[in-house]
């Protein structure tokens, strides 16, 4: 198996937050332009939630970046944590800052990006997909609420639609299964897919831990839609 390196770095947002991130890449391909998969954690977690998944995604021929949303992990703190879940002028700036970092980094094809997120991370994935179609080819949103996604889309004015999104949710996780279906049906153009897991109630990374095959589902989606 090829050697995967992990390098920690920080980038600054336009509103002057320092965001902690990890950059994963195959050692011999550090300077080779490749697609980049961005992994975004859920509320009250950190980039460490992804465990060894970044290495699995690098093996597909990608660079991978995971980062701590402001207020989490090693990123700058915020005064009001719950506001992150609905304020379109906070967490969306983190992704914009990362996009600028990627644009200036050798070895990252900033026009071939996928964003995978759980819960609030899924809001970010959907926002990135809708607002930056020239950069973001596809997205995966896991356990993301319709209300949260639509609140983040207010980050920029206009009527925004998503395309090429895989929605994943547990049937027993409140309204998230219904929200996934409504986001797909009403706000997303093809290609799109909804995976609802019955008999489980895990949210976000907990759902993935309950149903480890979800990682394979995500990898298959990336193989088909990030080219």
C-alpha cells in the first residue's frame, strides 16, 4: 500500500478565524494535481471523528482535507456555539477560506472537489455544492436537516440548487430521513441518491459506526461522481 502522509496546517477565514486542518496525500504524489475530498465533522465533534477514513479516500487517487469547524477542536473558539447550526455567516466562511487555501496549493485540483459531511458538516457539503459549482463536483450529506441546509444557503443571495448529492440518514433519527428525501426531491438535480437505513437511529458519525458499510457507499459514490 502506498504511504500516506498527514500534515497539519491552519488557514484564516475572511472574518479572521484560524481554522485547524489536516492534509492527507500519497507521499510520492504530493505535487501531482489530484481531486480533493473535504471531510467535515458534525457539531461537538472534531476532524478526528473520521479516524482512518481519509487514508481510504487517498487510496482512490485523491488528496483529502479534514478540518475543525470554528468553535471546535483546535480552531478558534466562538462565543455562541449553538448559533453555528443556523448562522449562514459563520461556518460557511470556514469552507470559503479552505477553498482559497486549496486554490493556492500545489497538488490540489481546486476544480475537482468533493465535500463529505455529517450533520452540520452536511450543511457545509450542500452549501459548497450549490454555491461553488465551478469547484465542487459532488457532495455527500449524512444526517443533515432540511432546515439547517436551507439556512446555510442564505450565505449568498439567490435561489441555489444542488446537484450530484448523496443523502444518507437513519430512519430512526428523528426527521432526518424525511428531510433527506425532501432535500433530494425539491432542491437537488441529477445525479442524486438517497440512502435510508432502517433499524438504526444513529446520527452522523454514529450512524456510520453502526453501519460501517456506509463508508463503502460513500467511496462508490466518489468513484462515480468525482472524476
